[in-house]
C-alpha cells in the first residue's frame, strides 16, 4: 500500500520552541498517520495528513463496547543529531497480539513501522532536544462500525499521533510513592490484563484517584484471586531488588508484557545479576522493606522509563525503601537504557532503529 502525503505548507507548520519541562501528552504535532479497514477490502487509504479531529457515528462500536487497542513508544533525538527508536518492532508485534485478543484485524507490522518512521521524519522539528524529553508515539486502533449489537466491528480505523513529552511523573527520576490497593483489582486470569486496551486504563482510574487523594503517586495492584501477589503499577511493570536477586512478577496473563521490562531483565542478567520472573507476595515485599532484604524497588515503562519507588503504603502503614532514595541499580539501569536511547552509549543488543 502506498502512503499518500497531504502535508501542510511549510509556513503553516509548527515547531517546538521549548524543549525543557514539557508536560506529558498535551502537545501534538502537525500531522498524523491514518488508515481504515473494511472487512471485505482490508486496510486502505493510508495517508499522512494534518492532525485533525475524527468524525465517527455515535453508534460506533468503540464508544459503546471499547473495542480499542493502543501502543506507546518514543523517538529520541540523539547526541549525534540522529533520531532513534527503541525496539519499535516489539511494539508492532505487541499491537498484533492485542488485536488478536480483542478480535481486531492484524496490521502489516513492517508497513506500519515504515509509516511511523516516515511520520516521525516529517515531524522531526517537534522532537525535543533535551535529554529526558522525547517524541511520544501513540498508535491506536478502534472499531468504528455503527452497530449496537455486541460483536467484533467489521470496520476499523488506525492512526498514529505524536506528542513531544518530558517526564511522565512530576518526580522525574526521583523516587515515587506507591499505594497498594487491596480493595480494587486490575485484571483477572483469562481476562485482558496483558492487552494494551483502553478499558484496562479506565478501570484503573478509581484506584489511582484514591491513591492520589491520599498523597501517593500511583497504585500497585495485587492479583485478583488471592489479593496477595504483586502484579504491576498503574502505568509500569515493577521490580524488586532483593539481596540475592532481582525479582519481577511473571507474565501469567494478567500483566502487561512491557518492552522496558524485557530490556531491563536482559541487561541485569548480562551484568551477572540473578533475575527471577516469579510470584512475589506482598508479605515478602513488606518484610523485605522492614528487614532491609529489599534493597530497591523500581517501575519500568516507556512513558516512565525507570521510576524508583521510595515508599510503599499498605493497610495504613508506610514502608520506606532504601531510605526513600534512588538506588544504585535503578540508576545504572536508567543510565544504560537512556544512554542507548540517546546514542551516548553503544547499542550492544541491536535495540535501536534509526529514522532516516
Ligand atoms: C507507556 O508507558 O507508553 C504507556 O502506555 C503508559 C501510558 C498509558 C501513559
């Protein structure tokens, strides 16, 4: 399929004037990638066009039954002036995995990645130059057939929008505080907890708001069956650095398979740190925080990068980790990861793809 270009004339295009302290996800670039799907014809109409509102029938499936999936990745402006993407092929593969689970059509991963690179290249003036900032890339697919029966949509749209962003949390790389909820659950076995679908995020809002009201940055979820085993944080996977190992919850179907998570596991293993993907009970974590066996705790995610956790709150009690400071492992992972992403360090894993 060809990608039609309908670009704004040069004089009508914006550019980023401030590169520091950017908000997360509030500024959008001039153009977007767009295509649509019809059951009989497949994907068509691929184009890069001015960023604009989408007009949908009020009966569109997505409004009523949330048949929608998305991805999140970033383009980094490197120290050498080259534009880097971090493992974008993993996002494309995850999107197709999400699509299968939500009964949505597959995308051609190579084609969409090519379109994504083309869009980023067109919008290069929007990429923040400051380290720690990046161009956040949001691909999204939704069911648009106008029909109120519950069945997979026969029509879809897919688009990619871009947003220059700074740190996701106001804390930046400083430790966040996390509220552990035993009242709400995020995902149950057999559900869609491992799928990047909008409904998971809508369902998380109540607990997040409660945590914020109590003064915490985010929520940590426990498993839905026993409310005992750690799952993930609002927008991140979670890691615990115990004296003898780095542990993270195993991917049992209720946790998002994070690409930063996968990369952290690989780097830590290569540094000789024993890494275990396993069940981690909340008692083990809290006892570890009290005894000092738990040396560090941090979250990982595309938006959040590596986010140290300085304090966990559970049943009215606060547990401070590493004196509320960023630990050496979180710092080393952050520096290695961002070093690769911004081209300051070699890329031994071949994780980077360049935008021409
Ligand atoms: C990301 O880390 O890219 C995410 O998808 C989190 C997002 C919901 C802000």
